[in-house]
C-alpha cells in the first residue's frame, strides 16, 4: 500500500507541475503575471520533475534557459530512478 501512495505522490506532483508550466507559458504569451521561477523549481524538486520536463517539452517553455533544460531533465531522470529503486522496496513493507 505504501508503494501506491509513493507513486501517487509523484504522479500528482507531476500533474500539478505540468499544468503550472502550461499556465506560466500562457501567461508569458499574454503578458500577464507570471509564476515565479522559484515556484517552478520547488514544484519540480518536490516530486514534479517528470511533469516539469514534460511541460517544458510540450509547451516549449523555458527551453532557451539552459539551467531549466538541464535541471528539469536531471530531475526527471532522478525521479524515474527513485521510483524504479524505491517502489519494490516499499511494496515489501
């Protein structure tokens, strides 16, 4: 049961981060109030790395910023690796 909660957390955080990236991109196009970069990083670090990466690719958002491209890619890889490593361990508990 714990492994399902663990996976669910990453899924929810990734969905939230993905849509936050989309909202920020649409705000940028419309010259409206933007979401602070710190918020995007915090969401990505707190479990939304996969969503941040997918949002960056899907919405073509922050792709010119090398620190976002590298950071979101590395976070996505780290989160996938963490899910692959920890899920079987948590399933045994």
